C-alpha cells in the first residue's frame, strides 16, 4: 500500500509505523489519521507481525493535530466543523474512534517518542501499550490556553495522577523525559542516538510471547483499567470537551486564531485586546 504521510515496514515480527511529515513536526492531518488506521489493518492481517512500533520521522514525534488543515477547511472533515453536530461527528470518528482503535488493538504496541510530544501527539503515544522516550523528548498539552479541554481523550489523570494532571493542564507545563519516567508516563528513557535500538530490543522481547498470550494480557489489563473507570471517564471528558469547545469563549478564540494566529489568542486572553 502506498502512503503519503506515514511509512510502514515489517522486519521479522515487528511492524514499524512511522509518522512522516517532518516538515510540520508530524502534525496529524486527516490523511495521516486515515493512513495510521490503514497501517493497523495491515498489521492486524499479518500473522507474522506480533508487535507494532509507532514512531516519528524527523526532529519530533508529533506536535498534535494539524490545526492549519482544520482551520483551512482542506477536506470534508474540516468543513463539517462549521456546525456543532458536524464537529462532534468529526471528532467522534477521526479522534475518538481511531484513538481507541489503537488503544484496543489486539497486538502489543510501542510508542517510540522524541522531541515534541504535544497535545494529540501525547494522546497518540498514550494509546500505545508501552512508551520508550529519547532523552530529548518533551511532553506538553497547552490546549487549555486555546480553550480546549486537553484534546479529545484526557489521558493525563491516568498517566500523571490527578494533582499533577491539573498542574500540567492549567499551567501548560512541559514535562522532560526523565520526569516522564519518574511519573510513570513512559517505560524507559534512553539517549537519542540509542532510541531505535532500545525500541527494537523491547519489541523483540515482547515478540517472544506467544500471540494468544500477549493478546490476553493486553485484554485483561485494559479491562482492569475500564473497570476502574478509564473508558467512562474518557467518554465523559469527550462530551464535556464538545460542550466547552462550542462555547462563545472557544468559538471567539477560534475566530481570533484564524485572523491572527495563536499569538493573537494569547494576547486577547491576557487582556491586551479588549472588545468594545
């Protein structure tokens, strides 16, 4: 299958799904999200594949959703966002459904992250079972300052704990790779030039587990999280996110962003620009 925004390759029992828009820090466009989903179809159908590694080409793993793609109305999904119900449909199908498809994918997945791991990039990484980070990785989710409620799936309370999650989101903090390991957000931190080798070593270890056993372990652990309320809390957040993003504050910030970019939004929120 030919891909434009990702690459996909299989080596032994490991499939490598790599985001490939380095010129925009691997911002996730609609096409990229669809191609990630298509690559998962390939991995699912290939009995030789036992582990899927999700990484990013270039300096960064992913800076989040491609906001220029969304604001420009570049495709039908972006154009749907002109109405609240269209926005709900877009985010339900492209963000919620496809993210949970990765989280619940029957084969083990490993996120290989470096550079910026921001907003939807963080959400994507956290849908994977394991995360290996380069020592230059930086984790952030500044979406609250754009009047979003932490993107579509709120992973932070589960990954960081409630108090740190609030600080992280409210204060737009950036977490370094060593901090992420200390909080339990990532499994391992390695030097940048050793990232690929470390990920491959972990993937090869996981691939030694018989597929039926690996799938069962993943199912039981995810089921445990869901019994603890993870899925329900994510769904509650998703609907709150829809409500807040349809508010006058959010739609006004979106219009300001279209006209003057994120700097204009920050200036207005800081009181530098007053409406008459």
